[in-house]
């Protein structure tokens, strides 16, 4: 018997689907399941992936939210068959280490992106280093982010960053509303690169750091970002609707 663990956001449509599916397919805990099914939107999918990253169990999302880029179409029928036929994508997260002005260190993981955002009325001033070499002495912007290929259509794309193909082993470094250098569009970096942001004038121009728009760390002075190849997330998609196809399709919308 195929064991499926269902997880749902608090949205009414997700909760209704949760009870319907458990009635049909039974109830199992994630640590004993063959598959995990996440019911909600992309935000809940990220929440589920973070919460189950210690398990080597594939996650299949069904859209009960809004955007649903990481989700499949919802239906309660033939779920076991859909799971067995699904295509698997394996993605690795980013590791963020943020150091605050008082010397505290905060570590977090990001599936989509790590972002630095101004926390005051003035633009942030950032120095950018890649693999220990300063590449930009001063970036004046609302902020900057480093995105994985899987997250390149999310916050990164809204900030006018590039869509990065799955499997390209590339990270996108993108500025948010760059003021100096004017309209700087960012850079593409190898996935093995370690990116360091140093906040200039942190008292006058405070900055906060976030991993997947969560784990917000205020008053950062240094943020280190690198891929974490030792961790992996297994995401399932219906045949012909995998991440690679979705990323290509998104560029022609």
C-alpha cells in the first residue's frame, strides 16, 4: 500500500482538500510515508520542504493557493497513479550566515533566495565579494539577493533578474532598484561560489537579511551565502510539467 502524508496550509480550500484526501487515502506521518503531498500555494510548499528536509521523501504539491508555480493541479482522483508517474526534480538550497552589529551569528537555509533589504528610509550601501575577491566596492540599492535556479522566477524575477534553467549550476545575483551603479542588473555566478555582502554605514543605513522571506535577521553587517550540496529536496511534478518546462514557459508568457 502506498503511504501518503498530507500537509495543508490554513486556507479553507487547503483544509477542505486535506480532509477529503485523508478520507480517501488514509493518514500517515511524514516520517513513515512514501510520499508527502503539500496542499496550498508556493509559500506553503517552501514551508513543507523546509520542515521535511531531514527526510528523504519526495514532495508533491497540489495547488490550493494562488500562484502555484511549484504546485500541480488539484484533483482528488487517481492520486496514487499520479504520484507513481510523476517526474522528480532534485534541488539544493542556499546556506545563509548573517552576522549582526552586536556580533551574533544566524544561520538559515533558502530554497529560493537569500535577500538583503534596506530597513530604513535610505538606500542600502553594500560591498560585494565573490570567493574572497571584492567585485563591487559599493552598490547603492534597495537591496540585493542571490537566487537558486528553482527560485529564479520568484523574488529574483520580480526584481528583474534572469530566469535560470534547472541543472545549469548557476546562481543569480540581482540588485533591487539599483541607484549606483545605475540600473546594474546583477551577475550570474557558478553554483560553487561563495558570495559575501558587507553592509556599509550600517547604523545610518540598516539592512535586514532573509532566507526565503523568512528567518528575518535585522541589523546585519555581513552576510555569507553559498550552496549547500549536502542537502537536497525532491520535488515531484506531473509528466511534461516539470521545473525545466515551467522555467522555459515562463519566459514566453
